[in-house]
C-alpha cells in the first residue's frame, strides 16, 4: 500500500485559526472533509441491508437459546501470571488472606501514591474518605474469613465516561453532567463492587473520546509512565497510565475505535475490547453506541481476564447483552500447546507499520506461538480500506450527534472537537447509511475468514507512543494522520463487533511495543488464552516503568 503524505499537526494558534476557518466557511469545511475521506462513500453504488448491531444475523436469531446458560470462569492460582515486579490481584488477595497486610493498610499507601503521581494526571481528584471506608469494609470481610472473591480489596479505577455513584461522569468535558453526580454505578462497576473491588476514582480521558492521544487541556493530559513526554494513548488514557504507573493492577476503559487497546499498547499493558453486547453498556455515556464497548485493562493477562469474568454477562438494562453465550474460560490455562490453533496474519497490514520495531517484535511473538504448534497462514482482508472509511464515518457521526445535544456549550469544547464537528457537519444521512451497508459486507467477510482461521494476529498500532508537541497542552492538538496511524489496525474490531486484545510485546528503547489478536464473536476466552501464552514468550522483555509508585503497597515478603 502506498503511504499518503503526512497530514499537518495543528496545535496552538494554528489550531484556533483552523477552527475559525472551518466554522465560518462551509466550503472550506467541505473541502477538508472530502480530503479526509468523509464523503467518499456517498458516490459508491453500495446495496444491501444496513447493519448497526455488529453481529452476524444468525447470532442475533439464535441469541435467546443461551438464556439459562451459566458462566465457567474459574481461574487457577497455581498457574498465575508472572507479575514482572508489579502487583497482580493475586498478590493482594494472597497477602490479605495470609494476614500479611490489610486493605486498609494498602489504601493508605495507595492514597500516598496517588498524591505523589498527581502531576502525571492519570486520575481525577479522589475522595480519600470513601476509599478508606471501602477498604475498612473489605478488611472486616477478610478478618471474618469471608472475602467476596479473589478481587476483594483490590483497587481499580474507571474511565470518566462510566457512571460511578457519587461521581460526575464528565466524559473528559467541562460541562457534561455538571453538578449532577451519578445516582448509581454503571453495571460493570456495580458487578465489580459486588466482588469486593475498591473504587479509587475516575481516570482522565480525551474529551468525549474523540482522538487517540488523551491530550485534554480542559481536564488534564495523562503522561506515559515509560516516558513522561509521550502520550498514554487514548481515549482511555488515564486507565493505561495508572496501571503502568503501578497504582492499580487493572482498570476499565471504553473502546470505540481502539480506545482500550491503544493505551494498552502505548503503556505496555493488556487491554481487551469485548464482543459487542458481551459487557453491559448501562451507565456508560453512550457517545458512540454502535461501535463503543467497555473493556478491561490489566497489568497481567490474569488481571485483565479476571475483570472480564466479572463484568461480562447478560443485563436486562442493556438488551443486546441478552444475546450472548456464557463466557467459558475452560481453555484459559491450556498454554502448553497451540496445536489446535490456526493463526491468520495479514502481510499487507504489517507493511503499513511506520515503526520497524513493531514488526520485529511481532515476529518474535509469532515464532513462540509456532514453537507451541500453532499453524500460521497468510490472509487478506479485502475490504480493509472500505471498513476504515465506513468506521470513520460511523464513529464520528455518532460522536457529533451526541455532542450536538449541548448547543449552549459549543464554545466550551476543545478546539480539536470543534474542528471535528465542523467537518462532520458536512456529512449526510446517505454517508451513514452506506457505512452501515458496508458493515454488513465486512461482517460477512470476517465470518468467511474465521471459517479458515481461529484468530488473526496483527500489530496493535502503526506507531509507538506519540511524543507530545511542545505547544499542545494549552489548546490541544489535531492530527488526522497520527490518529489514523493509531487506529488503522484496531478499528475493524469495533466496526464488525468482534473481540480483540492488545498484548505487550517488548520494547523499542524506552517505548512499549504491542501486538493484537482478533477472534470470532464471543470467543474472548481464546484471546485471553493467547495473552497468557505470550507472557512466556522468550526474548520479550517486561520491565517496570521508570515512573512507578507501587513500591511499598505490600510487605517485602509478598510473592511477586
């Protein structure tokens, strides 16, 4: 594929001038929209049924047969993930169970870590008294020998577009839900609380999730723990940063075009985008409802998988979750042989990587999978470019529609989002309908591909963590090219509804490298299994971030 010349990076006064031009001259806005490919589909002869629920039709028809099935989500501590110097949920649970420490003791250290790391802007302000109250309740349960689960007393943080009782879900803005704290938890958070998880607070994010780098002058821009002058990725930026910074072992993010997997990639952690409808969207702000899902990030494959096992499952408050089969982790610890697995690789995608180290590390991981017996075949995803254009139109149309509900706050938006909205105002209903017709076509193509392979392995992103432009912190940044480089491999999973996972794959100097796997709809267990297999890949380095704050959470004799 021929690489296009880079698009300009707008920051500072140049960004403000661009916004003024786009908002004042519709002809200029239309020209920029056309250059971005936002009008390309309207001239194509595309026919067929438009799809907005990204599942194969047969799964929708057959969904109710799973109504009474049960999860199988047990995990084996004897086969736990290595922690590589970080604390996993296993470490907390075992230390509490052995009475080596208590959730209350850890909470006090954690609050100190949050305060020490505040300049990195991973978290919004916390409520110390609430954290200590939750920790005291968990401590009492351990004292009675009655923890609610292995996650009891484990600390987590949540992207600020999920409802947390008593917190304001701002979606990274200055005005959404202003002065209106949530009255209830989002379903995933409610399920984690029921398992004993301690809610630390809200992680910072890109305003309304409309970019991939977390640059947010309004509420704070999370810095990458591996290199503070680099992005954590986005839009679940703080969720990636706070895990890599050692403050919590897991967090939730939201993924509309890669917004769990991009931070996982840039921050060197694990991140899963579930199948559409696997995790309830109740309590999420729903900025991009047909492509956005809630997903877990974790410091190990076990942490990510454990959180998934708790938050997945039917929820009457979100009807699309009622179609899913139960999550079954029976294969999760089957890591000694992959002879049952056929892996598809996409050579054309690998050629699109702008950083050679990404492909080098991908090949190292792939070699390990081959030694375990996996069969590897080359595949082609023929409708790649169509899917990219259609996903861009879909997610941006849905975001634009959401934000247009607040006309009185237009001037409160970041300049980058005002520019995005000016461009999307040039789109038409025809563009959106054709994008959904293309979705039907691409879903069928993925169905056919998954008849030949069990999973697909790709890079997660085409670039490593973006270095911040010096003048991006006051006004923000807009760079369609770099955003595209971050999402070009991740967006297919959102557009077609399939699950995907980002897995750490070593480093290029100080920056983490990541690989990605796709699986058929509802086969998250296979992805979690592969994430765990990759933990043992030889030559794939894991290291603590230079800016990590977990050092005194547990006693020195705690198992790592």
